[in-house]
C-alpha cells in the first residue's frame, strides 16, 4: 500500500486505532449526549462538527467535571475533545484515571443513553412530580451536577422529599465496587440519600455488583421501579428473618411494592430501606434467645411440677402405709426402708403432711400425743418416730403445761423399755431439764438402775457432738469405771470391794488400759486400791498387762473422753 493511500484511509476514519481520552460529552442546554467515536466517525463528519463548534452552533461539556470542552484536531487530522488549557483539574484532563477506569466510565455514560435507561429516568422523574411530599421544582433528571472538592456527580434523578435530598441511580449493567463506593461515599458526605434502582435484579443469582450493593448497607434492600403502579412505587426486595417452630432463624427474600412514605430514612448513614435486615435480625435473635429461655423455663417448671406431683404421691403412699402399720400394730423395725425410697422433696412433703408443730387435744405436741397414747405393742412405732431424723420435729418442744417429751416417756408405763427411746431423743439434741431430773428421781425402780440411767442421760446431755450418743451407749461399762474412779465410789456395778472392781476393770477393758490407769491415778483411786490389795491380786493383773502390752484401741473412745473427761483424755 502506498503512503498516500494509507494517509487517505486515516483521513476517512477507516480502521482507526486511535484512543480518545474523552469519548463522551454532553450539551448543557439540551442535555443531549455525544459520543466522540460517532461524532468523529469520518474526517468529513468530524470537520463538520468542528465547523459548527467554531461557528457557535455547538457547545459541549465534560460529563466528569462539567467544564466546557474544545473540538480540536491534531497534525494527523485526529479530531478529539479536550479541556481548555486553563481548565480546572479533571481526571480526564490530567490522567488521574487509568485506561480501565476510563473505559468503565465511558461504558457507563453510554448505558445512560440507552432507551431503557432514558425511559426509567424520565418515568421516575414524572412520578416524583405526582408524589405528595416531593418539592416539584427540585425534581431533575440527569441535568444537575453536585460538587464536592474535585469530585462531581450527576445523579440520574434527583428530588427533595419532605426536606430530604434523594438521588436515584439507575443501573442496567455491572459496576465495580470502586465505582459504587465512590457514589456511596460522595452522596453520604453531601447528606443526600442514595437509592440504587436495579432493573435486572435476580436475588437467587445475584451479580457481584448486586452483592456489593447489598453489603454496602446493613439493611440489604434492593429497589426496582414498579412499572405497573400508577404512582411512584418501588419493588423492594428484602430479607425478612423469622423464627421457625424448630427455633432456627430463616431469612427468605420477600418483595413488596412500597411508596416513599413507607421507606425509612437513616439520617446518620443516609441510607434508605423498607426493612433493615441487620436490625431486624438482631431483634429476631434477641427474641429467639428469650423464646428459648422461656421454653426452657417452662420445661423446668413442668419438670418441677411433675417431680412435685411424684413426690406428693410417694409421700402420701408412705403415710398411708405408716397408718396401716400403726392401726395393725405391726413392727416398725424396718419401716425406715420406706423412707429410704423417698426423695428429699418427698420427705419434705411427708413432714408437711405430718404437721408435727400442730398442737393436739390437751395442748400436746404431736410426738407427745403419740407417746401418751402408745400401748406396749406400739413401742416400735414410737421408737421409729424418735430415731429416724428424717421425720422432723422439735424434740425440745414441751406441751402447753410444760411437760417435756422425756417426761411423757417416763410417765407411760407401757413404754417401760426406755433405753432406745432415750438414746433416740438425745441423738436428736434433747436438752435435759431440772424438771426431768426431779421427775426421774420419783420413778419406782431399782436405785442402782435409776442412778445408771440418770448418769447416762446426763452424759448424753453433756455431749456437744450428739453423733457420739451411740458410742456412749456402747461403752457404758468403761465409762462407769472412769466415773467410779472420779467419785471414788463404785457406780454401775455390784462389786463388794475395790479389789474386785479394779481386777475386773483391768480384765474387761484391756484395750483401754491407758485411760483406766490414768483415771485411777488422776482421781486418787490407785493408792486406795493398793492399800486394800493385801493378796496383790490387782498388782498381779497390772504386771501381767504391762508385760503383755495388749493393743490399745483408744481412738474408739477418744472423742467421748475429750468431751466427758477432758482432764485425762
């Protein structure tokens, strides 16, 4: 190809690879948009445009900065648009945009001139003019620039509604997050509410741009023009979280046609929504926690009620069985096994049913009422009530006339086997009174037995640790030895002299010989015994036990000795 022919082809605009920095411009007066690639398609058409421009028939402005542009040519007859030399800064003038950004920007401007974009833009503007609350003079469609420092934005549709500025941006193609953020931040800084109108929304197969728009705001609302409505309504697609019957949260997409009056405006973020997903989700999550807590509380209450019902039923069964045993005069030796099967709650029910604190005829406590009316064959019943601490009552509560439980036991001749009864009341913490001692002194019984019983009761009363009562009764013989030494008189035995007493004390209590020896020496009985030991019977036993050194089992009686005879313990 000749050089001349190649030059002619360039002039004709054929196969031109030339890349213009400003491809799109517009006419301020008419709003008409021009595409430089079309405007300067051929050299002939391009120079006709240049002629019209220089004749004052055509004015073009930059879509980015709104400044006037020049229709210029170059030495290669490449017609193009450019800024005046003294124009203010503009990214398209000073190279502030990359080739990719320039292409995206120009593609966006071309989309704004598609029939669909123009239709939506003018339709929204027309409907805004009919909407109550909209300041009609404020409504503009793609003709007003907003400035912020070096940035300028021209919304597709703009209006003032109830004192709030709103910008509508119609999107028919994908936009980068950088572009979306730019618009988002620009309008927020200007105090203008931004509404994205997404014409091709598909929530099931959201594009990257749609996801970017969704997550720019916590509401996650999409808007589209409702073209079937006779007034301005937007089809709002939003997430509506709710609690399922399985106590999970689902957030299905819903679509509702809403008016501007139904849209919420956030004056802090300058965002709009019909339903704020993040806020609603927080409420639903809070409600779910409350619901779960209430259900768990109800389950707990139901469980408690069931347990209570079972406890009452079990307690009533035991009480009915107890009544049957009593009426038939059966032995209560193993009746404690019935109480073993009761839960603590059932035991509480049982005690509330018994109502031991309630007074009976004659002003008697319930336990005293039972004791007074007990026959000899009901001894095991009385013993059961006294010994099983799971049956709760105040053993120290006296009748209205002051009669104590111990006195009622002593007065009932049918209960002549008193030891297990006395042991049981002292284990419950019974406190011996002076009146008890006085009444005991008047009992018609063997003086030796009477002395032993009274001494035993005093020991039980002296114990601070009532769990030692059983140990005390198991070691009465040993304790009588120690007490005899302390009082220097034989108590609890029928021995005729000290030598017999001492020899038997050594023989029968070898495992406690340390304490026996201490008692004899501490209380001065040792010398008395030696003075009477003419045949050295006692001394022989002492020598024998010293030689044998039998194992001492002092731990078994140590706690008793510490409480009753601390001076030799």
